[in-house]
C-alpha cells in the first residue's frame, strides 16, 4: 500500500515537473501548471442564469443580461449587466447598464469559481435624460443588488474532481482568467 502511494505521488510530481508551466502566469513555478478559462465559456454560463428579478423598497429590478470582460486592472475582471428598472419615480420603466469591477474566488468544497469584491461602477440609462429622475439611493441600491446576486452565483464549475484537488489559485492575468494548479 505504501509503495502504491509513493508511486502515485511520484507520478503526480513528475506530471507537474515535466509538463512544465503552460506559460507565464501568476505563481507559475516548477511544480505548477496554468490553464485558461475562456470568457466566452463563462458568458455562456451567465446567459443560462439570466434574467434575474428582484423586488425592493424602491421598485422592481431585473437583470436581463450579464457578461464578463477583461478589465483595465490586471488582477480583476469587468462585469457588465443590462437591467430593467421600474420605480415609483419611473412607473413605465427604464433600461440601463451597470459596470462593475470584480475579483475571483475559488471554493474548494463545491469546486466552483465565484465573483468576489464586486465594486459597482458607472450606471447608465438608455435615455440619459431619464437618469435625473432616478434617486441617488436607488442607484446605490442597484449596485448593492448586483453585488449580492453575482456574489452568490458560480461563474464556472470545475470539470474534473481530480484536477480540482490541485487548484492553488484562480486569478486574472493579462486579461485571461487563469487557474493555477500545483502541490
């Protein structure tokens, strides 16, 4: 039994050592390997969970579409959401977009990747003349709802439970979402 464990450990070490790194990446070392997750794959998954509807004290809010894009900051991604908002201020409703800057978090228990540290940014409304009718507290509430909703939704599920055991880190590197595997 001990020999089998030793052979398995040597195989895993040699796999990482001789496969080398798949190129540059965060913490890419001798015993680590990196792989990229295409943003198109994540955006396809996000399409499956939208629309998302929420009611609040200010009115109804529906996220109709969401997408991840590389951000200007090297270690974050940009989340762009399209939404519909109906309030007592605008009973006929208005469409808009919200951009947010996000970090990434890997949960080893569920083997899923989540957005974290979601920082809402600019909110734009389809018709900019309507933005003056939306109160500052409503704008803040929109950012809070988007942060809460997307902080709880996994954006990627690891395929293999074997490789998921070796995930050291999930990061953004030069606009790509990178998984760093290692011992």
